[in-house]
């Protein structure tokens, strides 16, 4: 082998890795560097080595981490941006206003991705880290700019000059953007407490891109709005304020208020039905079997399965420590015999003993694939033999290798999911209690968030584990759900759900504080917040859904889960269940114990105090004039 950085190539005839029928041979290539250090040129050189065999009529395929470069998303993100552009044009009625959020989002993502690429040169980053950062950064970058541009156009419609309108938009809607960004950043950064390095990398990288999106929205965006001036209004503001968008929102809110009990029951029942498949969720980490069907990794997996059995794709490495054994040979023979008798074991290779003779390595070939429940049970069964082996021979054993490591990581992620969910739900309750000064509203919001998460789990299982709608969505392979997906979904969806909750319910609270009837407060608040929430949700969904068209099943599952989760949370929970519950509870929705009201700080997310201060004349004579004209 003359390819760069290759250390050795094992001859399959010498290693006896030729299938019984002589049709498939397995050659192992060892590199002098780690897989993440290989460049695209190194991988191309490896692929080029197959030409000799292919010219001779052989089918040569490659598997393993050496051929696992960064996932190619192709034009998927471009499609999401295109749909987002259409939504923005429809929302604003102005190409300039629609183009500004896209411009600032792309700048923020570009800065974030450049930093990640620089970091990947010195750190061992998971190949999916930049994909998640791109996905999240693009979606929140457009959404945060949308909120501020919407407020800017509102200020222009009130007759303010562009510079003042930009300042007010940054001081009011910008405050909400900071709150929204912090919730997403905290949730993503919280992935570091789980103790899985690659998950921590993905969380930190995505959190950094969100932080950049917030900074861009608060600094560069107001400057661009100042340059755009009244052209961002597009001459359509006053017409659109009386258009059917607002009317549709008000009509829906009044319908929900009139039929609140049936609507609430139907929405909750729908969530429960969608969530049912989640009871059968099986977690695992991706391997060559979940690669794109046309990829060389997937083809190599199929060839190995045909020639040697599916378990040959995930051999288990068993390390036997015979240092304290009185008869080391007997201990090794006993260990091999015990393992060979276990269910789902296809073969146990002869032990390879180290020079000092106190440690040996056994290779166990399972009958089932590396992602199967049978292989997971086999790993547990082998480890259970260690105690009995120690009591009879004095030796001990441990199971390692990529397959066993993946099983351990999946188990750790599964065990961490509920504590992480509890952390996120607790954080959500505290933050929302500070914002809305209520106990009931945060409780309703967190329960709605849990409903969104569980329903999304059910949809992901139905599509990517059971195979429902695979042809429609272009999902070519099914299997266990990626172990990190539930935790990633919880973290990302939490931040987005808080965004929608704040933008919808804040205005309801403002109307309630000003003495409006509970039903009218709900309708008025919904009317003012629904249009921007619908636009923001559609943009998020379009960006995430674009990744469903990716070649990698892993990237497809992430994009689908986030798109479906946003759709359920925005349209079912926030825009259906929330107004129904607010209408049902009336004034009781704003209940807060007096002792708690005294100790809670006043968090002004919407910049209400800033608006009052700016609208209050500084000159006493001006104040008298304003007072006399009221």
C-alpha cells in the first residue's frame, strides 16, 4: 500500500480473513495517525487504491473511521434558506426587509463555522459538530433578526426616524433576543455535564454559533437597519397591519376561546397518539450500516455481512488479565470456553498473549449486528462472567472495542436523558416565573414543552426506527435512534419553545396588567404575537427540514426531529394549547403567592420600562403639555 500515512496492510490470506465460500476477503489497513487527522487527499488516495482490483473485476469497498469524513450536506442548507426567504418576503412584503435577516444570519454562521474549522485543525472534533452548529446557527440567526426587524418596522409605522426606530428595536425586541439566546446557550452548554466528550463538543460549538447570532443581531443588524432606513418598510406597513394576517390570528384565538375544552382535549389527545411509538424507542450510535445506501461504507458493511455474518462488522475485544492466576493457560481456556457457550456467539478466536504472559486478547464475533439488542445483551453477559472467572481461576476479564464502547456510550446517554430533562424543565420553570410573575403559566409552559418532546420522540421512532413514510421523506435505511438525538432535541427545543412562549404570552400579560378582561387579554396578546411566531416557526421548520434531504441518515434524523419538534411546539402547544388554557383559567393563570412576588426580581424582557422612559418627556413644560393633551 503506497497511500499516504498508511502504516500496515494485513494480507487476508495470511490473516485467514477470507469467507468460507472464498468470495469475500477482508483486509485491514492501519494508519500512522488518527482518523480525524486524515485529510480529503488521504482518503482519495485510499479510494484510488481500489482501481487495480476494480479493473480486475472485483468489487472493492471501504469501511471504518478512515473513510468517515465530515458529513456532506450538499444543497440542503441552501434549500432551507430559500424557503426562509420566501417566508420573510411574504411576512414583510419587502425584499429589503426580507434580505436583512438572511444577510446577518449568513454572516453570523460564516463567522461561527470559520471558528469551528480552525478549532478542528487542533482538536479532535466529531464529524457532526459543524453540521449541528450550521443547522442551529442558521435557524436562530434568521429568527432573531426577524424579531428585531419586525419591531423596527413597527417603530417606523409609528412615525419614528430610522435611527431612533433601530435603537428602540434593539432595546426592546433585542432584550427578548438576549433572553431567548441565553436559554438556548444554557441548554446547549448544559450538554457538557453529561460527560460524553463528542456531545459536549457539539453543544459548545452550537452554543457559540448562537452567541454569535445574538451579538450580530444586537450590533450589526441595527447598523444595517440604519443604512436601510425607511426602505426596509417597503411602503407596505400600514396596509399589512390591517391585512388578513392579523385577522386570521384573532379569529383563531376567538375560536379557541369559544371551544376551549374540545380544542384542548383534541390537542392533548393528538400529542398522546403521536407519542405512542416512543415507548419502543431503541437507542444506538451510528455505524456503517446506517450510512447512505450508495456509500462505500454501507456497501462494505453488506459485503462483510454476506461473507462472514453481520456480527463480523462489530467484533468484541475481550481482555483477560491472568496476572494473579495460578494457571494462566487454564484461565485463558476457561474464559474462552465460557464465552463460547453464551448465546449469540458465532466464534471466539485463539488468545493473543502479551510478551510478559499476564494479559491476553480474545476476539469475539457475535452472530448479530453491532446495533442489535442481542449484541448489547452479549456484552453484558460476557462482563458478568468476570466474577465467576475470578473466583475459580483468579483471572478477570473486560470487554472493549468500538462496538462495546458504542454500547456503553448509548447506555450512558440513555441514563443521562431524564436528569438532563429534569434540569431543563426546572430551568424553564424558574426563567418563566421570573418573566411572567406567575406559577401557573410556567407550569403550563413546561408541561407543554414535555408534550412536544415526547410527541417528537414518537415521530422519530415511527420514521427512522419503524420505517413509516420512508419513501416520502427519502429515508433509505432504518435502525436504532441515534443515542445523542433525544438529549440534543431536548436542549434545542427548550430554547425555541421559550422563544415562542415569551413572544405570545408577554403581550397577554401586558393586557392583563392594564385591566383587560382575561378573554380579551388572551385574544389581543395572541393577535399581536401570532404573526411573528408563525413566521419564525416556518423559518425554523424550513431550515431544519432542508437537512432531511441529506445523504446521511444521521443528519436526516436530526433535521427531521428538530423540524417536527418546532412544528408541534409552535402550532399545537403554543398556538393551540396555550390560548385554550389561558382562556380556561382566566385570571387564575396569573396567580402568584404574595411572599414570592416580593422576592422575585422584575425581569423586563420586552423592554417595557425602556419604552416608558423614552416616551416620558424630560422637560417639565413638555410634561404639562402632554398631560393637557390627554
